[in-house]
């Protein structure tokens, strides 16, 4: 009977919301709260039982529109989502921002991106479009905010990967216009021509193509395209010149953020030098991200003036001389008056001549300069201004000839014109007198330079250089410097002969004379540190996948001027010049019987896996047991100081590139097996190359997982992290929250290069996103 009163109360009473909650009747409690007008409590209870549609309606009635949108999304009710979005965004920018955060938090990136763009948050909108796989929209916004490199890469990805013709055409059109704004007319024409193949983009592509063809001087082709464009739009001008004037007048002014860029692309960083006709700057190419040297013609030099003509001549000649010992030209504009060249981080020779150079450094300089001169002379070009100021060094100490501003196209028997051009202290007698020029003029100037390198002084001390070059004989170098080997004396005497016919007739003959000199010291060989040697045992070899090399012995060898580099445990390495292709290569000669099947299989696997971050295996002579590799530029990663550690983004990008280096190997169950500080070189623009040469004997113990662990340890050391996956993530992703780092660790490095690449990419995106969010937070 004691239970009867309680039963009566339970049946007859009207329970409260909290009594229903205590009894576990959450649905009844939610309805009771809703009936009582307590919408906030109703929302909480409906969310607890996952009735998100009801929660959304109660949140709307409570005036909490952001929460209503969250619940509508969680309910997967698109009609309710549209209703909640409309109600929230109707409240103004604050409502749109709240909706943006809701959509971003629920990973509905497309809706979030559209709201961000409407709010003017273009960079965030671009990132969100990228997460939504709307690459065209992301690229469009990246282009609008000046991130041309990111925009270009996305357009290229759409062109390469999209299966939708209209998308590909749109990407070609946009990329063509982007390249046109950056004055890359040839590349722009290629993409615009592709865009004309689709109806949707044909008209716009034709209009842009007219201007680009005209910029290349192809006016007849431009007129033809203009005629076709007028078929689409009869209102276009009839004549080409009228059309071009109309286009020029319609060009928007450069944005404030682009005002300090040359041609909207090159950001000037530092003045390197200047003269009467122009200035040279170190600059950053905002499209490629690399450092360059940018020469600008000084204002006031009109088209057709001697300085202008020398400037144009330098661009034309230097860009035609593609050689590892000639400074490379990247870009040129006669209209805007600039010339863009590779940035020689090692400076010029004159900066290295404060002290007398040693025999080894001189021998290397001779090898490099003669190779560059030979390349020029083969193409009928006389430099006419060889001197220490015009010989430059890259990050690896390779000498390169630059400044072809006064170069002369060889025309034997013709008297030179243009007056006294060059630098008097280094000028040949025939240049001074205006006599016909031959290659001997460059050899004379190089003889003056070489004399200065060896002795620390010029052969003629001035001030009357003209009379001295024409009539005086310089003292033998060994008399100027007591400890200099006398073998240099006859070579320099012949190089500095007054009569061009008494000098060496060719670079090749001079090279042979130089090689016979007992210089009193050998050139220092570049040491290749020995690596740790590991190797897996999988996939069968395929000797058909790589060409054999021509014989490296005989009267006319293909690979010449070998310089020893060092040894592995089973081979010797040397640098040489591939005479057929005019390039520097690495030769690995295996000791007799040491090129075993396992090591040979690794070589062929490396050859098949060749990519931008893995040293290319060019050829193999199985009979002679010689392998030919590219000669990559850079310094060993092991020589980078660990203090200060690499910045997080730099470390992550290095890891990402090295993962791509080994990924093709791992896809066929092969491995590198010798990854370490001595087998990775880093060039001056932070691009790594994983070496394939000098790895030693292959073994069966190495594996893709071992490569991954080695890369994590290597990059981790440079980043100041523990040599583990968790240690690396915790260090480089330290600015992120603990849950974010935990989520990144779930991506994992995997047991192969591709998995490591995905981890590095996720780290990179997370760090970039964090940086941008912090920047937006700090912005007023």
C-alpha cells in the first residue's frame, strides 16, 4: 500500500521538464520546454536526442539564427538549410560572417567560400574554394589578389586533370590572360589558342589572342584572328592598330600592391651595381618564387641609341647561349627595358681577387671560363669584354660568363665598328686599334684576367694602358710571384702575344696547353662523403629502360675533362663534360666485378623513377661498368647548420619535395636506401636533389619504410625536432592546437613516399591556414 500514493501522483500530476529529463524522457521534455516557450532549453534537448530539424526550428524561434543553421545542416534538410541561411544573411554582414563560420565549421566549403567572397575576404574565399575542389574559382581569386604563382599552378592542374572540356577551356583562357599580363607572350598564345577550340571561351580567347600575337610581332596572324573575332562581335574595330589602342586604353591601372613590381612580376630587393646605362638589382620573381638578377636600362636611352642597341644585343646573344658556364637569361622586354638573368649568389670574380688565388681555384676557373667561351665561339660570338667583373659564381662555385652587352657576332675579315668598346685594362691590341676581331681577342682578355688571378696584379699597371697593350711585354708571372710554378709563363706569354696570329687559335688548343702545365699544386677535388648503404630486393631489372652510353675511351671520347670527386666503397666518381650535349655530368666507374645484380637493379630503378627531385640517371654502359648522371647544383644538406633550425614552412616543403623524390621508387616496391645529409643537395632556391650516384653496394635490407624514417629524421634534425613522426609534427606544427596536431598525426607518414607527401601537404596547408587566420584576426 505504500506505493499507491506515489503511483497516484505519477498518474495524476503534470511532470516538469526537469522531472521528464530525470526520468530519461528527453523527447517529452523537449516538447514540454517548447510548449512552455523555453526555446533555448528545447534546442538543447532536441540536440541531445539528435532531432536536429526540431532543434533548428526552436533555435530560429529563439532568435539564435546561427545555431538554427548548424542544426539544419546536421539534419541534412536542404530546404531548412536554405531557410536558415536566408534568415541569417538577411541580418547584414554580421549575419553573413556568422553563416560563413557555420558553413566552414561544418566543412561545407563551397557555401563558405561564396559568403567569404561576398564579404570581400578574397584570400580566405580562395582557400575555401580550393578545399571545395573548385579550382577555377580559387585560381580566379588568387589572381585577383596578386598570388599569380598559386593561380597559375591551379589553372595548370585543371588543364592536366579535368575531364570536362569546358573547364579545361576556361582554365586555358584564364591562364593565357594571366601570362599575357606577365608579358610571357609565347606561353600565353599557346593557352589562348587552346581556349579557342571551345565555343564557350572562343570569343574571349580570340580577343586576347589578337594582342598577344601582335606583341610577338606576328601582325598578319593577329589581323586574321581579329577578323575571326569580328565575326563574334561586329562592333570590334576593323584595323589592328585601332584595336590595340582600344585594348591599351581599357587596361586597368596596376593595383597598389603591384606598384613596386617590374612588369607586374619582379620585386626589386637590392641594388647590386650601376653604371651610366643602367642598374642591376637582385629581385624576386613573384611567379616562380626564385631570386633573379634584373638589369634595367636607364631612362632616356631611346630606341635605336647605342646603349639601347647594346642592351637588346646582350639579351639576344645571351639567351641563345644555353650552357652551364654562361649566365642564363630567363626573360627580356625591349619595350620595358629589362633583362632577367639567373642570380649568381657567389658574386663576381673581382670580389674573390682581394688575395691571390691558389692553383686549384685557378684551374677550376680556367675549366669553367674556357667551356663558356667555347660555347660562345662555336655560335660565332666574341664576348669582347672578358674581365673579372663579368665572370660570376653560382652557389656551388661554378664559374659563368655574363654581360654580353658588347659582344660581337663573329664576321671574319670585317673591321669592328662602334668605337672603343670594352675595358682598357683587359683589352686586346686589335680592339684598341680597331683591327678585325677573332676569338683570339677573348683569349687575350682572359690571359690578362688569369695573370691577375695568379699574381695578384695586372700585367700592365697603367696609366697608359693603350701604349702598354700595344708595345710593352709584361714580366713573366713566376718573376712576379716567387712561389708560382714557371709552367704558367709560356702559356700566358702566348695568350698575351700582340699579334692575334701568335696566340692560341682555339679554346681547345689553349685547354690542352693548360692541362699540360705543372701548376705546382693539384686542383682540389670536391669530396663526396660516403653514405650509409642499404637497399631492398624486389622488382626485376629491365636493361631496356635506359640508353647505353658511347665509349668513354678512344681518340674522341664523348665525356671529357674529367675531375676526380671521390669514392664509394665500390666505385669512383668524377665530373666531366658531355661533349655531345655541352653539359656537365657525373661519371661513376665501378671497380672490376663490383657492379653486382642487386646494385645494377637499383640503378635501373632509379633511372625509371627520375624526377625533378631525384638525380637523373642518364645512361649506363654495362660492359664498361660506367653510369652517367646529371650534375646537380647545391650543397649537401648535412652541411646546413642546425642552429637556428629551419622555419616550419621551409622544413615542411623540404620534406614534401623529398617525399616526391622517392615516391616513384616506392610505388614499385623499390627503395633508395642511402638517404642522409651527404646524399641530398640543396640549391640556392631551396630545391633539393636526392643523389643517385655514389650510393655504394646495394643490399636487401633497405625498404620504403626505411626511406620514410630517414627523411623524417633528416628533416627533423634540421627543424630542431625529435627524429620521429610525432616529434616532427609537434615541432613544425607547434602553433596549432593540440587537437589539430593530433588530427595531422592521423594522416600519418605511411610506409612509403606518397603517404609522407600527403602528411607534408596537410602540414603545409594547416600552417598556411593558421598564418592567414592570424593575419585576418590582426587586421582592423
